[in-house]
C-alpha cells in the first residue's frame, strides 16, 4: 500500500524529498493525533446529545419560505446551539452573512450611543476596524457615538490586568475578546484564559457584557466560552461549526436578552426571531454541525503537522510544534513576501476546486494592505476547508487553516512545501 500511496503523491506533484520529509515529521505526531481524536469523540457525543435532547426530527430538515413563521427546523437548531454552547438562547441564521457580520450584529444590537466598547486583548481582526470606526466607514459604531478603547497584551501574550482595570469606567458597556490571533503573531487564547479574564472583569463591574469572538475555535477544546461566563459567543458557520456543509450563516449564543437584541437588529423591532425563512439550508446546517467535531479534528491535525514541519525548517511558527491548541489556525512567518505567496500558491494547487488558479495579492475590501488568499473551496470563502491567507506586510506571515479531511490537510501542507522548494525559497537540501 505504501508504494501506491507514494505513486499517488507523485502524480500530484510531490517529490520524493518533500514526501520523505513530511513522513519523518509525522512519525513523532501519533500521540498528538490520538489526543485530538479523543477531543473530537467527546465533542461528537456532546453534539449528538444536544440534538437528541432538543428532539431533532426529520421535519426539522425541511426549509421555509417567505416570512418563515413557525420554522421548526430553525427554532430547534437554535435550541441545539444554545445547549452546546451552554447559553440561554441562540440566533443561528443564513441571513447572517459571515463572521464579521455576526460580530457587528452582536455589537450594534447591544451597544447604545454614549457606551464604550473595550478590547482587553489588543487590536481586533482587520475587518472589525471599520465596524468599530478605528478606520472610518459608513455606519460604524463611532458614527453612532459609541467610543472604543483597547488594552494591548503584554509582550509574553498575557493580559495586562492593571491596565484593563484602569480602562474600565462608567461608560464601559461591553468587552470584546477575540479568541484567535487574526493577522497577528500572538498566541490564541484558551477557553480557560478567557474565563479568567471574564472573571476579573465581572469582579470589577458585574454588569459589563463579555462577548467572545469564537471564530476558528469551536470544538477545538472540550469547553466553549459559554462554559466560563461569556455573555455572548459569536462565530461563523463557514468555519468550524458548519462542518464544511453550511453554505452561509453565523451564530450568536448567549444571554436571552443579548440574543433578542441581536434578533431585533437582524430583522426589525417587533419581529425579532419570529421571522427569517430558512429556505433550503436546514439539512446542511444540521449535518454540518453533526460533522463539525471530526472535521475540526482534521483541520487541527493539519495545523499541528504544519507547525512541526516548518519549525524544523527554521521558520518561526505560532503555536509552536508542541504547544496546546486553542484554534485551527497555524501562523508561519517567512520574513519575505515571496514565502507567503509561494505557500498560498501551493495550498491552492492542492485544492479540489480551482486547483489550476494562481492566487495573487490584491486590495481586498476591509483590509489596509494587500492580501493573498488561497481557497479552492466547495463553499466560497469557507475557511474550515483547506485554505491559507496573509497580508503582504511585515513580518510576512501566512495563516493556514482548514482541511475537511486529514488526508487533504496533509496534501495541502506538502504542496505548500513543494511550492516553496520549486520557487527556490527553500532549498531541497534543507529537507535532508
């Protein structure tokens, strides 16, 4: 069988040197992969139990049209999400177009003019800068008289608790905590760390709302932000919880009042959660959620493989090869734009869709520098599928994530390495 596998990799353009180097790395990862599988099993059982408890039926898989009144599948799915994320209520809708939209919805519906938003974990993800008003944009929180303050993390990635305490005042209404690193080279926050920060904030002002941007973190651990006191947990269905099948959508799970506010903002005052047809997506939403724990595990294996492989080649990686994992993203710093570009072109070449396309940097809406994105996906923009991207700016780091199956994630990393060696960025002699 080994001979036939090698032949298949060769047909996909993987040289013997690259394949042998990858196989050498994998020998040391059996225990790590076994632990990832244990977490996936735990989360799979958690999802099944939630579906059973909420009495998911065949009728839930049908969609509605028009106003969407009495949509059994939609309403039951929101109960399932509330159960999984240990929340009072949830809003899970195809009308939420992406993760940024879900976060903007949660913020805009729970903040009022004169309130202040605080980020105690430094700069938010690029696309939120215009939502907040850090970069001028129509309809931003700033335009509505909502101020913003941030406290940067300490050099070691820890929380600056004293600076957070000093930043909280009478106008502070909501704290936003970004779990994943975004386009930064800081550590991702564990759910335990997030819980410690929430506890600290609630001791100062119990009425402050704590929202967690959970994008890329769902099902990576056995607990979620709702388990450690988050008032709102927010994410995208074309990332982890959609399992690669959800074609669109986002979720907000948390306190009933917070979720209701979001529903009234999404639809209309007086309508809220009562309207919003699910059209034909319910089956994909349910089945994607069912598959999400094992799909996330495949993506995690790819991230661990990438970290160990590029770390051995001498490139800075975050997290490193042995650190615990709290999201599916792997950052690799190349120090030059050519490395970022070659890596992304290799990932694209490994795709099942649009493998023949060559990604190039471009001026992407919502970003303040050119960005290159590799994403040959069945669902456009789905970053639980094999993908990689990064800004063409110092320190020239690429952010790899996804892989609906472990074999595809493995192929993606090998193709990225092959692209880097073919371009001359990495010499083939470095693989020996």
